[in-house]
């Protein structure tokens, strides 16, 4: 995308136009040069084409970050240079998710229909859900991602306990007690410290 600066003095719309163009160019995740920017009464209209859904979303986020922007209408279309079938997109999404399996722990289920990806599964943390969604959005040909991954935190492990049973042949006079004890007293056998579930 080539920036053609306006001649000074700039109006508010002209200044916003240049700032949005620069903001989009500075985004590392946006590789497309086919994004067009129009501004009227501080309202930004984005059009053109990109190869990934991630680029479309990042362009809108970049426009909203510019000072003075009242609203952003995103009409950018996801059009890869080489058409890909749903099967090809699904394989690419799975490969992208496996690349971050050390974060996800388990690869979610992937289904694709007309370029729209659906993710299903269970994770322990919300950042894992967001990482999976972003990885799918960065695949060429993906138009939209519907994230149905559920966040189910693991409950903290509790120590195992059992009653402190008295020997059957002992009598109150013969038994030796150190400290206060009772028939219902319980004591932990072991405790497994948990690093999971601490927020």
C-alpha cells in the first residue's frame, strides 16, 4: 500500500487517512498491499483484499487505534491468491495448531465449511483458547473462525485423608497418647502440591 500524503494544511479526515495508512503498514501481521482506506467525517472505511482472516482483523484494530477515528467499517475480503479447498484449509489449520501444541497441550477438533473454520475442544486456560483461535486465523484462505473451545480449569488437588483408627486390642488404660486425640481424628497420608488452578 502506497501512502500519498496530502498537502498541508491537513483537514481532520486527511490527517486520519494518513495515520491509518501508516498504522496498517507498521503492523507486522499485515502483508497485503491491497488494502484501501477512505475517511469521511472521521468514519473510516476499509476495503480491498487480504489472504488471511488475521490480516483483516489486524487492519481493523490498527484503524481503531488512531486518534480521532469515530467508527470503522471493515469491508475487506479474504481472497487468497491461490484458491484452496476446505480440505486443504483444514489440513493447514491442524498443522498450525500442532505447531503450538506445547501451549495447547491437546489439538482441538477442526471442521471447515466454505472457508469458515470451527474449533471445538477443552482447554484449562483462556490464553490457550485465544492462541488456538489466532493460529487458525493466520492460515491462508480462512475467512472466519468460530471458536467453541471451552475453558474448564482443573480443580486443585486436595490431600487424601483417612481416620486414625485405634488398635482393637488396646484399652484406654494401656494405650499411650501423645497430645489430644479423638476417635474421629483424621490426618493426611500425603499431599500433592498443585501448580494448576492458581489464579
